[in-house]
């Protein structure tokens, strides 16, 4: 097996893990739980547990490593790195792990909230049994068995996610803090600087996919139906909606599109058609999404309409200003954004 493509190494793992789409579902469950209380103190308390989940999800660290973190001295918010200690803080070994920019900002803002409320800055000092119970609860709330929502399962899932994204195994080993090398890691050697570079590139790619890019979806291929000339690809997006794409058989084969592959899907703004109203439109477009108009950017000839179809996804439609006036589309309106499967362009790394 070539060292550059080792996704198959983890394809048949017997340990309990979840895929990136399920990870996102658990994250959404955590966020809904954390934002539910009306009081500031209770909301901050729940936010602490959410941050613990996010750190395990994006660093692959052990629960006890997260609970031991000093958010002031162990997190570099400018470099977006977390320093994990093994053994004594002064005499033990350490490893530095990159985190997404949005997560670094979220931790920093939460820490600021604790300071304003004069609560302890030791936001990760929580009873591990309490943390585990919330992991179980949020997994079950997302429709995922509780044994797949444990901190250990989330940690293993992060390792597999990295390997399936073709992050070199020595890099994964270093991120996870594994003490013993595995067989595949011996295929190739990387310098410390090379390991940091690969890790940084992967995090930047995740940032690109998981920020709210307009007309962009990130998800996992669910089904592939191959016809005589074309293939229909059904993708489950991170936010849950299914995206249908139509590609040629040659493209499907060349890109290696098969169930389980992680892909990005984009659709150009002029290809998005809007229907105003609550009722789903009677049309032949395979992709139909109900949303709310966030804003309208008017032009003399054409106008942009930005529609929010989920918490993290926006669709931009370009239509003539005459059509917009005819439909009387304005901010706050409920609309349906639709586009044909042939217009959904799939990208793979």
C-alpha cells in the first residue's frame, strides 16, 4: 500500500467511531444544548463542556489532557495552537497541536466571558464524570448511540478522519500523542517542520470547508447510481441536507467518487432559482432548500439575494432586478432556493 493514500488502513477498523457527518451532528447537538439556557451563568457553564468536546474533536486529545489545560498559558490564540503536557508541566514532554481559527476565537471569547462575570478562568476544571454524561446525552440527542459519543470514540474518530484525508501517519501519530509507532508510520520519515506544515495545511483546508462559504457544501457521498452515460451522486452535507449531483461516468471514475468519500459541492449563483413562499415549489430541480432571505444587494440590472438555508450554509442567487421586484423579494422573506443536479459541481482533494 502506498504511503500517500492510506485511507484503506482504517476502513475496516473494529473500534467504535463516527464519521465526519455524525461528528457534525453531535457538535450541533452540543451547540443547541449550550445555547438553550437564558441565564448568562448557566450558558457559560454549558459552554465549558462544549469547548471540551470541540477540543477533543479537533485535536484528538484525551479527556484528561483537555481537563488539565490552562487556557491562558497552554493556548496560543495568535498561532492557533494548543500545548499538551505529558507528566509534570515543567519536566514532562509536550506536543503542540494546531486548531481551527474559529475554535481559537471561540475559546478566547468564552474565556473573556468568564472574566467579565468574575468566574474562575480555569474553564476546563470540570468533573470528568459530568463531562462524560453530557457527551452521552448530546450523542443520543443527535440520534447516535451513546457508546459512539464517548470522548474516546470522538478521539478515535478524529484520528481516522485525519488518515482518511491522507494526512501522513507520522503526522497523525504526533497529533494524537501516540507513544509507539505503528507499522505504516515506518514507511516514510518527516522532519518536525514538515509535520507542522502538513498539519497546518489540513487545518486550513478544514477552515475553508467548514466556514459558511456561499453556495458551498461539504459532506460525504451516500449513494452512487451509475447509468449508461452519467452517474447520479447523492451527498449528505455537514448540515444534514442531501445534495444531488449529476456527473459523467468518466468523471465519476476519474475522481474516484464512491460512497464514503468526502467531497465539496459548489453551485454558481446564476444557477440558483428562487421561489417565494412557504410551500415547496412544483419544479423538476433535484435540489430544493427552504430558507430565509438574509439580505438583498440591489443593482441596476442584476441583484444578489442571500438565503440562509441552515445555521452554517448560505446560498447566493443572482437574478435580474426586474424579476426581484416582480417576486417582491425582501429581507426576512421565506423562499425556496433550487438548482438542478447537473449544476452541482463536485470537488475532491
